[in-house]
C-alpha cells in the first residue's frame, strides 16, 4: 500500500501499514423502479442495529440501506464505489485501488473505527484495526443489500465498531438460479464475471461464481502514471438449505490480487469458509450458530510478508420471555495467528514476528415495550482481548412511535477501539536504537462515548426522510510521543465530533425518483495537558466539514433508464485537498428480457480532481467511462 509523502511523525505512525499495504432479468425497467416504492423501502428488513430482523421504520439508529437495485443502477464496479451511495459515509479515493472510508470523522486509508462484515464475517485487520479495501471483493450482482450504520455498534459487534458498521449481505442461493454473465470495459476498469445457480434434487440451493477485475494505473496532476494498477481473480460458492425449522448456509471464496508498484508488485490473497445454522424455536424464539475459517496473506517485496489465520465461532439466541420483551443474548470466540516475515528489519519490524491473539465475548440485549408506544432497548457486551483485558460496552436506546411511520429515537453508548499490532508491536528500525517508533507498551484502548438523537418519517407514501444529530466524546486517542527509547504510541489526545446527518427520498412519479443526503460535522481535538505529541492532532485523520449527495433515477420507457448521481465534498484541511463536485451518469437499455446494456460516465463535468493526499504527489481522479453487458438465462 502506497501513501503520499508525509511528515516524519505521521510516517512513523503509518509506515508499516503503507508497506502492508434469473427472474429479475425478465422484469421491465419500469417494474424495477416501482418495486422500490418508498413504502416498501420503509418496510425493508434490516439487522445491523439490533442484530435481529426488524423493519427499517422501527430501527432506533442512523442506518441507510443500499439495496440490490441501487447498486445495479449506480454502475459501480467495486465495493468502495457502491458505498458512495450511502449519504452517511465519507468515501475518498486515494489512488487506483486505495480508498479512505469512514463515518463521523477520523478518515484515512488506514481508518480504524469502522467495522465491516461480509455475510457475518469480520474483515478488519488486527494489524491496524481497519480494512484493506483493495482486498475486499464481492460479485456485486449477488449483493442483496448493504446496511450502513453510522454511530457505535459496540454492544452487538464489539470493539472497533466505534463510528459505525458496514454490513454487506449477499443474496440467498435460492434467488440466484440460472446463468448470469457480465462484462464491462472502459478506459480505467475491466471486469468479467459469471455465475451459475440451481437446486439439487434434495432441495439444496447453490451458486458458484468466478470473476476477474483489472484497473489501470492512476495519474498525477502532471499526467504522469503512477504504478498502482491491479488485477484480481476471485472464485466462490454459496449453498442454502431449509428443512422444516432449520436453515443452513455454507459459503466460501478465494481470491488473489497483484498490485503494481516499485520495485516489484505486491500480492494480496485470501480464502475463507463460513457455515451458519439457524433454528426457529417457535413463539418468537430463534437460535443461530455461525463459524468461519479464513486465511489472508500480504506479500510486500522489500518490507514484510504477513499471513493471518482466523477461526471464529459465534452463537446467539433470540426469545420473547414475556409479551413486552424481545431478549437477545450470545457469545463468541475468535482465535487468530499472525505471522510476519520482517524482510527488512533495518527499516521496520513487528516484534514478536509470530503473534497469537484471542478474543472472547458475551452480550445481552433486551427490547422492552413500554406504555405509550415507547420502546426501551438496553444491552451490554463484555469483551476480552489479550492486550487490555476485559472491555465493557454498554448501550441504551429509546424509541417513540410519534405516529404511524414517524419514529423519534435517542441513544447513549460506550465503544472502544482496542490496540492493534501496530499500536503495540511496531518498531522502526527493527533493531535498537528505535529512533522512529519504539512500540507502544503502555498503549490502551481508545474510548468513545456517543450520544444520538434522531427522527425518521414517511409523512406521505411518496416521501421518506431521516435526520440524526450526534455527539462523540473521545478519550485516550492515539498519539506519538518522544521517549528515552525512541518515540512511542500513547493515548495523549482527546476531543469531540459533533454533527448532523440527513437524507431523504421522494418518488415524484412512477418514473422519477429523487434521493438526497447531507452531513455536516465539527471536530475539535487537543493534546492532554502537559503533553506535546509529535505531529499534533493531524495524525487522527482528514475530514471535510460537510459532504452531500443528490441522485435522480428516471425510467424513460419500459426498456430504458437513466441515473444521475451528484456528490459535493468539502475541502480537507491537512493535507489540504480542495472541495470538489463530481457528477456520475448511467444510461441503461434492456435490449430484451435476458440482455441488458449500460454505459456509465464518472466525473462527467470534471476532467480530473484530487480526493486525497499530499499536494506534491497525490493522484487525480480522472473522468472515466464503462460499457457493460449483463446476460441472464
């Protein structure tokens, strides 16, 4: 992973991470838009806030849903590009494959306060408590929905769900029967995918898929190419079976990516296998057991080679012990082994090179129906990690049904980001004297206390909106401080983030739909009295004061559609990145029931603009186009 030049203190903080670095086909276009009526969107079932199925209209949290149709009509070719559809997410593209993605501040290509799951599998790296986005790939045609929760999810999802949760959910295999092939090509991206699904004689639904994606090098403002192009091959399968009260899922995938850079390409690879069993116990009770195995690898020539093995097991039980209670409890255990080969210890090293990590948790949550259409949700999680011991993650939410389809809610939560290997075990150079970083033996968990007040409404069938005000108080944020053995990571920064996020949908007619979103936030960080961290607060991230979006979907006829997405992002302070406006346009034509063509142009009104990085070396995101064909049988 390559980052633009930064000052020595920030480089010390980030150096190692920089180096580690079928029925649907027959529907008409008009029917697809009609299926997205706002009333149906309000009734969509989500799981991210309560970890159980509930209507979006009843969710006491700031959650936005990107559904299957949204992704199709966006023309997105990658997960990060699809996430731009969420108005409560800040998404900045750093180069050809790297993205900075977060909610409510602390953005960086190494952002460490958002938890990301793919079908229940956690994909953050214990190296830095964040996500290597260049390694995350799914077949977008198979995504059912993406639930984006802004605000802490620590009580149910544990540490590192400080600013939010991105929950990517793929479609049940019963919904993907038949053959699908898609091919897209443009001046920056090329993508080829195929999927086949069906059912066995015994009633097990299945699908298998394969895809290949390639991305061209990005360019500097001078027009010179940067060596950051990539190519990824990805294979996978999913099988689902229902027997009376039981549901079974078995799925897995494997991928390998080659990313160009000097002096030699780096390679990213991984494979995983996940199984899930759910039993309906009757009378509102349900039990679920899920486990997965995963291995990921990163080979950075001249720096490190890293292999991470993960085994994860989780159980949860939902019941209604009394008419007015919805009770959920569960427990989980994760065992990981991270093996690093320090290729160039004269520059940097993780010590010890071989680290075993264990994470255990137990949680409980009760949703209580009170008189007067009020619901109180209280819960807590106890999570034990090897670095800081047991962490306490409580949560309380109150929801009031003001009127049908009008919900007023508030929440108070405590969340933590537990130490990563970088925080505790990164040394530069890898042998004494450690003049850049000497590890952080005293580093503790970062703490957030989160307060939220929100209102969600659908005043008329054609209009729906959500408004949330939030305030985050942060203690023990990471700092880099001078010490006798060299600079070390400590917890000498603190601060707050306060803001508002809003979005709405308006179905103007059966053929027109308008979506809009806006976030404004204020940040204030400072060093603890008597300390002077190296680099000050600039190492915490780079965030705009505001960002907003506007989308328009139009069904020109029964076979043709057009979509426009407009994004406005405010200036970034450090390093300075100017504000920009981007306009994306997609035109689609259903040639016949089994064949769809589309043409997408990104940055239609702007030939190029930067979104991230130091002015001296950052890349600029160019205008791009993509022609795509999707064939279904």
